């Protein structure tokens, strides 16, 4: 669902950028007394993991693929939608700047859709459903899975509205097209999110919020990130993702091709010229490392109000 350059009009892209900046500034302010030693390792690891996981495209239907957005997952692991916003925004910024995955001019819209709306919808639904399901730890994966799937649907509808307002595609076509395919992608998002939460509850509860948990080490998360980014990223669906497929079907995919010439990026399409699959592995590891460094550093740099 990463919107490339030239899909949005200047007013829509500008308004989304302003909204995203305000939201991220508010997130930093709300987390000022929580970042630092407590959040730095977990924020860094979560951000790196989600970057790696987003490289894995899974087949959906009719020649379309999807990938994890991770907003609900990040918010639950970090115990805060504000921290989840920072995590997903960091991933999106690095993807756009280094890998041309999502346009630089559309970065504000992508952050708004996935790091703000996606995170908050997922978080609020997960909290509500968890309470409705009894509030036990066993019910959290189901609540998180349902919430994650619906968050993808809402983010896709927001994206479709932005495209329609921009005049890129008629609302009567782009809204049902985006909604239909992202309902299916949401099923994959929910399954992955619920599965990861269930795994953490049973195997690594120290990576979930809770006063009884003590962080038990970095080895397992780091190995998981390296395996996903460096190895599993080679075995993914080659089908276009939801937005790309819709843009092909509705005839505005060519807008993105023009923009790639104007705004080049060093590791576009997660590849290094002449290295083939090895280049994909290397770029995955580079991206994950950058995500960790930026998120970890952000948590360390933000000082509490009473410091």
C-alpha cells in the first residue's frame, strides 16, 4: 500500500504531510518520559523486524500479493500506539529514502495511512476486542489478529480516498477496488499478527509489555530479523501488491514510472546492480540495520521533560 510519487496531487500530499508531522511531534511529546533505556532496545528491534517482515510478499488472489503493514503488531509489542507510530514511520522513511518503496513526495500520506491511522485503528480495536473476549492473555492473539486485519482495510480506504481526491482515479472505481483486495490482504495481516503475538506470549513474554517481564536478551530477535531479511526475502511472491495491482487495472500505474526518473534512490527495488538475489539479501540487512539504528537512536536522544 506504499503510494509512489505522482499518484497524489500536491494539495493532498501536502495536507497529509502536515498531518503526519503534527501526529509524529505529538507522539514524541507523549513518549518523552518513556523513551530512553526502557524503549531503546525494544523500539529498535521491533522497527527492524517490521522492516524485514514487510519484504515478504505473500500471494493473495488473482495475481495480487500483500505484505505485513505491522502497525497493530508494533503498538501491541511496544505497549503504546504512540511508540507504534514512531516505529512504522521510521520504517516508511527508510523505505522511501533508500529503496524507493513508497514515494518521497507521498511519504506524508504513507505515514498518515499506515503509521497513524493504521496503528490507531489496530490498537483501539485490539484493546476493545481483548476486553470483549475476556481480557485473558490467551485471547490477545485473536483480538490482535482481527484488529490488524481491519486496520489494513481502513488504511486502504483512506488511501483510495486520497487517490480519488487527487483525481488519479474515480472514487466509484478505486474505492471498491482497494477495499476488495485489501480485505483479503487483511486476512494475511491478521493471521501473521495473531501468530506472532501467540508465539511471543508462549516463548518470549519479555518482548511484550508487563510489569513482570525482564528483557532476556537480543540473540533470538536479531537472528529472526537476519533470517527474514537475508534469507526469506528471497522466496516471496513476484505478484504486484494491492495498490500496484489496482493501479494497473485502473490504468494509472504509468505515473509512478515517470517519478522514478525524477527522484532516484540508491537501493531502489531492494537490489544492487549485478548481484542478483545476493543484492536483495544485502539490502534487506542494510535496511533492517538502518531501522534499528534510527529507532534506537531516537529513543536515546529524546530527553524526559524533567531531565
